[in-house]
C-alpha cells in the first residue's frame, strides 16, 4: 500500500511539472546485452559488465542517481524484498545503471548510501551502482529497449522503470514492472535467470508448472490459473442454466 501511495505522489508531482508522455519500454526476452561495455562502480573501480556480473544472474535497473521520482523508491523496494528471498547475496547482483552521463562517482556513492538501510550490510554486497561519463549507460538501456528524454526545463529525465532479470551471459530472462512485484517474484526471476544454478527444488518445480502473468507482472501457477478458469467457466455454465430454466418457466 505504501508503494502505491508513493507512486501516486510521484504521478501528481509529475503532472504538476507539466503533462508529458513517458518514453517507450520495449524489452525482448532473450535479447543479448553487450557485456564488453565498461562502467565505474561506487568504489571507484572500472570494469566490463561481464566482470561486474562475475558469472552471476542479476536484477538490472536503469535510471539515474539524482532522480527525484521512482528510481530511489524502486531501489529501496528491491533491496528490502531481496532480503526476504533467502537467496545468498553473493550468488547474484543487483545493478543500478545510470543513464545520465553527467553523474559522477560521488552521485553513485550517495545513491548507495541511500539504499544501504533497506539492503542491510549483507544485502548491500550484491549491489553495484554504475556510472559512465561517455553515455555507456544510455547505450545499454537502448539495447534493453528503453528510451528516455532529457527535460532541461525541469532538469530531469523522463524514463520508464522496471526490473530486468539478466542471465550471467547478459541475456534478458524476465522483466518485472516496478513496485508491483513481491519477494517471490524477485526470487523466481533470479532462479530463472540462473538456469537452475540458484533456488530450491521447489522453485524449479514451480517454474516448470507456472507462467509469468504479464497482465499482473507476477509468476502465476498454471494449476492456479486453470482452477480460476474452471471456476469462471462453472459460474458461466450455472448462469446459462438459470437463464434457460427461467425461459422455460415463462413458456
């Protein structure tokens, strides 16, 4: 409930700054991102995306460190819910990639400090806050199907935000809408992206017997969906039967 209140507050603030259309977000499951792109992290080191992943699956978020809207809210929600997945933070990465080439190492350090209370010391080990002065972050976002606009009048970027589950090889495995996910969705997205390297037997069985409901942005059991469909069909059949009985009585 708190997350939706924050979203509503942001939308009201955005409308106050002037009506504008959000850029498109069109990721493709299986799309390959360039792992040779080089980024700087909040510790000051530089490395290729492949080195940053280090053979781990990742949750990838594009935004910018000075964002006054949903970026920080999403970071904290993901950090908090990752702690509830019971996955070892050493086995995955949580990447926040800045699309703003003007952002500096200090901006990344500040963003990391903001997330620290939600992530906790152990959880924070999985996080990397990445910047690039040459626009590499924006280029990687474009590969992921994200477009954005710089609005100089309000000194902000207008951009979609979501959580992309990335395989260790840099392929998009799943996309979760921002702030509608649950801890189980984050866990299953990482398990799916890991190709079986993470998670329990129960997780793997669930993924075999489930699907990702794009309308809800969640993993839904196929059996659960079938039961719901059967329930709807039963109600429709009962309704049709009542209509027929009513007509016969009138005749």
